């Protein structure tokens, strides 16, 4: 009948099935449970049962719940900075799986947008690229997870093109500048700007005698001076007033500015430009002329002279007591590209030096100048200086056709001579003439260059005739009739200018060109000229006498403001240089520096009472005399005509008042300058 045996235990993962009776049974595998369950109690003779995997707390999920293992809870994965949650982490309700993290880059957005807020689990959302860039920049790199950054628009378009459309997300592209219609020009088409078409007519020229030419395309053109009906008069250039570069202002002395190391007995502001208490300096400037054309620029460089006991007076050049000048000192002057260097050469005769700059610049409306001083010392009164400049108009470059239409039928004759205002004598080539000055009571004379004077007749802005005086300074030539202006220039003299040189057909115009020698800084000179009648006219200057009183300088009292023990010639600041009693003039009076107080200028018709209408007190002869007075100062030049400037009263022409402290000129009226009667003034 046999014996009973115990059923054998099956290996793990199985159980014994069918063990009983006379059968030992067989091992059968434990069955698989659905996902989310595990088999519990499968051993020996039991197949066990499927039980749910246990829930995990929030933020975790069950791992290893498989087969007969119920697993354990593990923390959910956290997505990285650039990852988002593709599947959530689950640890409940039979769903057990970790969080799925996918790259943010796998998400796409529409053009002109980017994914904002993706990372560390959230997938974010698509947002439009921001329009945040300022003008001149555009958004670069907007896409993916980046909102982009503002980058500069490229400025690499070639000339005549500009970058169009550089804004927001667009880098733009180079396009041609627009072509403006006739009568317009393109301005501002460069870089990122299309510019605009500007009407040429919207840019008026500075004066009515100019017209805009060559305007079109990208050029605004230029103002080209047309023919001028009136000849521009000479212009005085105060160098210090028009400086554009002066890196060492304390080293450049204009005769009146307050600068370290410079002492003054009298101010002569604007009269000079000099190296101050320094060893070197450079001054650069530009002067705007009143017309385009050829201009003769002339002035002198002053060389001081040492004197142990010079006269203390306004503008006592050339004498100074600061020490002997160094002959190695230099002043280099460049005018419109032409350079001339002056050396501090000592005049052994004690007369002082005026070294002349005399150069014509061509077809310009500007005088560009540079002054460069070098010295071995820092004593201002021992240094070279430049006097104020004169620019004299010599004509334009236009054809003569328009000027010729102003000439009249027939021919007349021009006669005259170059004369020195100091003594009325002819100025001869290679001769020497009086300068109007004395040093230590010795007359200072000027040696004339071999070159002839520049004597020109202009009609408007056109140079019509270049007069050639002979060796004696005289000229006699036929001319087409018409109204000319005439000028004469010569090294060492101011340019003389007369706007009315009327040549009448069949007649002779007698017109001397009276030249004024250069003045010392701060000085002034009056020159009276008139026509054939009356025979005699006289200058009168009422002035302070330097002794708290007044004096009148005229033909019977030729000197005032004595500077020496004897007065008179060589020892007076005011002196009548030349008196004429036989028509035309010149009659000349010089003021060697102005004292504080008023100076009043008059002209009298000598013994002219027979020409005066007793009912109106009007002197017909003087009114028809064509009298003019030229007043030369280094800071300005004036030309006064009878009937136009000042006023007349019986035999007097009362002209102007000069403020000695400021050298300001005021035209006289009966209220400002009442007429003065001398005992001899009677009918």
C-alpha cells in the first residue's frame, strides 16, 4: 500500500500544483498580474493573488512593483532648466511612472515668436518677439527660447546708398539714394536715412548779387557771385577779432587784452597782434570778405627799437625801454597758403622798422591766416607784431561783358600822379619819401621798391584798366567814358580808394591818387582833397591839449600836445603835415595816439565868405568843391564826402567827432558838434 511522502517545495516564482493521492504534482509558474499589480502569496501549493501596487505620497512614484515584489516609493524626477514635462509623475491609483522630461527645443513656435517660460517642468508658451529696440538697432536672435537682443544696424552701404528697413527683426538692405527732380538736391541720404529732396531755391545766397549754381544730385551747389554794380571798398582786418584757433590765449597780445606779464600805459585794442610774455605762440583765423574776387592783402610787421628814455605816449612805437630786441626772433605769416617769414632785424639808425607783407590772393571770399611767433625771451614789448591788415579789391574772374555795357560812348582822359599825403610830392619808383614820422627829431623816410604801384580802374566788380604810372609817378591815358572806381596800392602805404572816378567823353579828369604811409599802432591821419575850386580849403581839428584844456590845430597853429621841451616839429602828438593853397590838396593832419577826450574834425573854405548866401548861410563854392576827407586809423578807414557826411554851416564843413578813449567815430550834427566861429569869420 506504500507510504505517504511530503510534497516538495517548488522554486521561487512557482507553486506545486496537483500534489495529492498517489501524485506528487508539478511545479507551475506563478501567474503574471496586470500592470499596476503584483502577485502576493504565490508559494507551496498556492498560486497567490494579484494585489494593487501601493500608493506613494505626492512627488514620488513606485518602482519595482513587478512579479511578486510590491516595490518601493522613489522621488519624481525634476526637469532641467531647458526641459519641460512631457508626462506627469504618477504614484497612485495603480499608475506608477516617473516624470518624462523633454528638451524645450523640441517645441516649435510660429515665425516672429519664441517660447517663453519653458524649463524646470513647465513647457511655457509662445510669445511674439518684442519690439523693444531703439532707432538704429534691430532684434537679433529671437527664436527657440530666446527673446533676442538689440544689435546695431550695419552702416556699410557704399556712397550714394543707404540701409533701408532696418527695424524690429529686419537687418534691412542697401538701396540707392533717391534721384531728386530738377531744381532739387538730395540731402541726408547716408547710413540709415533716405534723406530728403530739398528745393535749391530754399537756400538763398547771402546777398542779392549771388546765384546758386551746380545744385542737383547730392550737391547743394554753391553761391557764385554775379557781377557787382558797386566796387567793394577796402576792408580792414583786425586779426585778433577773427581767431579760430588760439591754444595759448595768454601768449597772444591784441593791444588791449588783459594778459599776465603785460603792462600798458595806453590800450590800443585791435591795433596789433603780438607775442606776449611767452617764447612762442600760434594764432589761426579766418576773415570773411564781403565779396568774391581777387584781393590785395597788405600790412606791416613792426620791429621795436630799444631806447633808455622813450616818450611815454599813446602808441610810442618803435621806441621801448624793455631791452634790446633779439634779432633771431621770428614771425612766420601764412595768408591763403602764401608764407613769409620776418626777422626781428634791428634798425641801427633808430628809426624802427615796418617790414611789409604785400600779396594778392586769387578768387576767394575768405582770408585764412596763421601767425607763428618764436622768441628767445618773454618780454612782450621786445617782440615782433603784425599791424592790422588791409584787403583791397582787385576785380573778379567774370567776363567783362556786363561791365562794358555800363561804359558810355566816346573817350575821355585820366591825368594825375601818385602823391604822398605827408608832403604832396610825387611818389617815384626807387625814390624815397617821408613817412610822416620823426624819431629823435630825425625824419623817417621810406625807400620805394622798384615795382610800380598797383593803380586800377574798376567798373563794378570788373577790373577794366591797369594804369601804369611812369617813373615819376604820373599817368596820362585815354579811357572809354563811364563811371569807374579807382584804387592805388603800394608797399608801405594804405590802399587809397575813390568810388567815383567819372570819365566824361571829350574831357580830362584830373585825379591824383593820394597815398597814406602806414601808421604806427594807435595813430590816425586825416587827408583832405577837393577839386579845382575853391583854391584853398583847410583842415581844423579841435582836440584835448593834454593839459586839461583844448587846442585847435590848423594852418596857423600846426602843433598840439607837446611831448618835448620845445614842442613843434618832432615834439608834438598832433601836427599839420601839409597845407595846400592851390586847389586839389592834399592837406594832411596826423594824430600820434589819441588821449582821453573828444576830437572834432572840421574843414573851412579859406576866405570863402564871398561864396556864402547871406540869406541862407550856404556856401555854394564849398558845396560844389567835391571835397572828401579820408580818415585812416589802423583799426578802420573812413571816407567822408561833403554833402553826404556831417553838415555845412557858412564856410564850415563840420564832419565827425572821435572819442579818444575808444577811438569810436560819430558823425556830427549841429546838436552834437555846434559850429565854431573864429574872429576872422565874417562877411
